[in-house]
C-alpha cells in the first residue's frame, strides 16, 4: 500500500522557511525560545505526524472505496467513516485533485475548510498519500480473480443456490472491500447479510433461507483455492 510522501508540497516548505526566519529574527538564533519551550514540555516531540499509520491506511482504503462505487449513498457512507476516523486523531482529510493525493491536515491548521498558512508550525505533521499508485489496480484484479475462482469452485461442487450466493459475495468483497472472500470479518458478513445481499443480490427465497450455510460453504471451498498473496 502506498505510504506517505517524503517530500512536502512546495507551498508548505516555503511557509515553513518563513516561519523559521521569523523565529530567528525574534530570538536571535535559529530554532529559538518557542521551539525550546515545546521540547521542554514534551508536547511536540512525537508529533511527526501524530496520526497512526493504520489510520492513514484505513483512510486511504475508504477513500478508494468511495471513488470506486457507483452508489452515491455508499460513497457518502465511506467518506463519512473516513472523516470520523481521522477526526478522532485531530486531522481533516482533503483531496488534492492536481496530483490525485489524499492529504490529512491537523485540524488546527484549518479555518472554514481552508488551510491557514500562518498556523503551520511544521510541515511534517501533514500526511500525503498518492491515490494513483500503480499497485492499486493490480491488487484489485488479483483479489477479484481469486474471489471469482472461489465462486466458480462453489458452482462446480455445490448446488446452484450456493453458487449464486457465492457470486454475489465475491462481487461484494471485491468491489466494496478489495478483500478475499475468506478474509471477511463478522462485521463484514453482517453487512453483506443485512444490507448488500437483499438490495443488490436479488436473492431468491431459497437463497435467503440457506444464506448462512452458503457463507460457510464459500469459506470451506476457499481453503482449497490458491491466492491471493498478502498486500
């Protein structure tokens, strides 16, 4: 998965130089009193950036899901989940269209949705994730191929009622989570069972009656299907 970029945007680097110059003028030496005070308090020592890597990864995943789905209500749901997730760590997500990048800004930098340059104390606290990395499409194809192979294996070994559900579950896991069918958490299964399948799977009464059995069949069959590799 794409990680944060090493190089901050040019505008941010320029602003950082201005802030450093101002501190030099005020204190008579580079990195003067304000920086020393923060170091003494221990407040900013670990804030580069102060959002966990797993939160960045999940924000990226939710952003990609929102972009991939054709259902606007689902896209809005993914974006809301992402926003709430990063807000728990005091960050605000933004999409930078010119280079297709997800940016997480500390919320104290923001005012009415816009970054205030005079509030940036160090550009290292921002997080940038490219959304156009070449590995994303490859990973999707790999996972989708595996899930389709599991659905085909279910069709070969079991009744059509299980095969039809397996195809719906494969599409759900590939398109909504980019995860293998046998990597579904209980919460993901519940979402499929209660929300996705009734609305998008067009299930028959027979499918609904044996849905839990079908999910168990899918997991059992998947154990004998190779792939995909861990990302």
